C-alpha cells in the first residue's frame, strides 16, 4: 500500500480525576445522600444552596458555594461532583471505499487474536442490551445503523476541571476542539501511516497495512481539517467504543447513555444516574470506558446495586502503566480490563494489578469514527468493550455463569509477561474458548 498523508488526532480517553473544591470561589455541584425521611429542601436551605436534581434512593445534586464542615441533621454524606478528563494519545483517521462493508474491521488483527470470526457462528448477542456510558455517539454511522436502541443524556449541572488546573475542562482538553485535533497546517500531528504504526509495540506494520490495503483504506489529508474541527475528541471516543460493541455482538442492542459533554467532561452524579437508568431500562451489560482515580461513595453504591441486580459491569483498567487501582474497574463485582498488544504482551500504557479481571487487545484498535470515517487508536477504553461484548454473547446463550466463562475462556499470557504474573487477570480473552 503506497504511503498517504495521514490525519492524526488526539482523542479523549475518559479518565476522571477528583476535585479539591476548597480552591473554587464560585458555586459548584455536590452530591448529597440523606436519610429516608429527611427533607432535602430544608437541608439545602440550611446549607445555603439549591436542589438541582434527584436520582432516587435519597441521592440529590445540590449547588453550594462551599463545602460545609458540619452537616445538617438527615445528611449521610456530601461529596464534590466535579470531575476532570485528561487527553489520550494519537491515532489515525481514514475512509474506506463506499463498497466496503461497514463492519469490515471485524477482521482486523485484534479481532482475529480473540477468535471473533470462529466464535460468531456460536453467538451474536441476540436479545441482550448493552448500555455504554460515554460521550456522544454518531448514531448515523454506517457501522452503527441497526445496532442502537433508545438512549438518554445525563448532563445535569456544570462540569469543571480539577482544582490544580484551575481552568475549565474544555480549556484544558481542547484549547478549542479544532486547535487540539487539527494542527495539521503546522505539521504538529501529521506523519505517515507507517510511521505511526511502527511506534506501536510489536512491529505490526505489515499486518495492519495489509489489512487496511485490502479494506481500501485512504488516510485523510489535511484538506479535511475544516470538517474535523467540528468533531470533539469525546465524540470520537463514544463512537469508537460503540463500534467495537456492534461488530462483536451484532445482534445485541447498544443503549448509548451520554454522561460526558462535547469537551469530554463528566460528573460522578451524571454517571451514577446513567447507571441507574441502564438498570431500570433493562440493560444486562454496562460498559464503562473511563476511570476515576479515587473512590466515590455515590458511584460505589450505585454500581454495587447494578451488580447485585445481576447486571454484568465492565470497566477499563486505565492507561497510566501503573498498579494503582482505577475505579469503577476496581469496585467489587466489576470486571476490570487491562490491555495487551497483538503479541499478548501488556500494552505499554495499560494499568495492571490484582484488581484486573481479564485482559483484551487494546493496541491499534480499528473502529468507527464520527462522520462515516474509521479510526485506529489505542487504550484500555477499547479493551473494555471487547469484554462487554463477550458478556453479551455469553448471556445470550445461558442464564448464569457468564463471569466464570469469561475468566476461564482465556489464553494464558504469563510466559510473555514475566514481570506481570497475576496482574493481568486470568489471561487474554478468547471468545471461542469462552463460548465452548
């Protein structure tokens, strides 16, 4: 395949960091849980704030000017709601020939590694609903048409950045979406497709270029910058994750739940409310391709309720190359997913540790991208939906034992990762083994 100028992007990986609210002088949002018979409006008045929203279960979103040191009677806890997303890595955007099948990427090297093609005749995820809590999804993308069910948005309140940055999430992430994504005129992100793929672990250039050449891939030139300027990194993240779910479990229905804004900023409250919505609206699987650096009482409780209701909850382990637990992946009952490359070596960016349940490919993953394009990116954000889709396949076949099947249906990768034995879960997923 002859080299073509590639258009590279920085896409938001959903990684949430806590807030130290004392720095802020303006009003901001907090989450309050009360005792069953408490009057939230009286509590809000005592705190000098206002009630913004309620999610049920005596949990409310309030606007306050400061965090109180003494709680009124009837308050169980108060915690800050504001969170911050950090930017992710580079990736390539490309188009394919109009005659190319929308799901052509089901044959990509990563999917071959987990035996998707051989497993597909056994299960397709029929009758299963997968809720994906993410940013906006391009619902008109050819790879997603017919795979989506009704979703919902959860964007209550104001999303502000981590206090140490002392700026809005949009300013930190975007410097305007166009400036952050498309600095092609200055050659900031542009390089050859081969040059980018060579940087991935394992030297998979020939394998990827052969696959993309067979798919008539055409990497975007800088002339497309004006259209990409209007696309946010968060928008691409949601579309790519949904594309992985759709291609792996084509007869499952994906419920897109938008809890992150166009700048990739989300809040604990909105995420928790999305989890509750997923459970109450029949989702059997929830995918969460984001991570919180610390625990929150609200999310821990809400996700625990989902797990106790029998929902399979899957989350990405994080991209910090460290053993520090990331939440919700490390919450009890959640299937935390680390990333491997195409030789089953831990991806250089992937977190690891005792809280990992299984690993899945996360390097150089191809999926749909807004505007009818496709993209190639890396991150545990794209490993998690592989496991969520696997859970949907298993749940479409049997009424119990899905978690055990995922844990057992793996290829052991310890010999290839001597420094991470016991820290990449039970192994790298193998759909064929899990479905047998």
